[in-house]
C-alpha cells in the first residue's frame, strides 16, 4: 500500500505539470501582414490591422489608402477606423467620423448616429487628457 502512494503522488504532480504547460506556453503568434494576399477588401483590412498590431502605423495607413480606388472611400474609412482603434488613436478615429459625418450631411442624411458616436469620442478624449 505504501508503494502505491509513493508512485501516485509523483505521477500526479507530473500529470499536473504536463496539463498546465500548454497554458503557460500559450503565446499568440506574431502577425505576419506580408503573408496576406490582397484579393478583397477584408484582406486589405486584415493586413492593415496586422501592421497596426505590430505598431507599423505608416504601413497600416498606406494599406488602407491603397484600397480606396478599388473599393471606395467609405470602405477605406472603415479600414482606417479599425487601424486607429488598434493603435488606440482617438484623434484619428475622430477625424474619420468627421469625414463620415460630412459625407452623410452632403448626402442629405441627418447623421444623428455618427454625431452621437463623434460626441462620445470627443468626451472620451477630453476625459483622458
């Protein structure tokens, strides 16, 4: 009986260590934006977001700008918005929402929702300062 306890406890510790190892080693892979092939707008956005996660601001913004001729200004704005959110750049987000609001007002839309979001971002920026 004593022999069984002597083996059980060390084996239990080994099992716990093996089971816990994956959680300790669970490191997310580093994004590789260069590996993304640009076939559609979601590819552009993924690539730009990966650049932003790597803190490569200019490359991320250039990727979004490159999609504008093919997919339009509103799609480009959504891409830029994701990049600014990933970079935690509230001023950039405000700039994009101001552009969207100007377009909505020019199209005859009230832009109420965009104004609401824009006001919230401005309040957040003022509170953070």
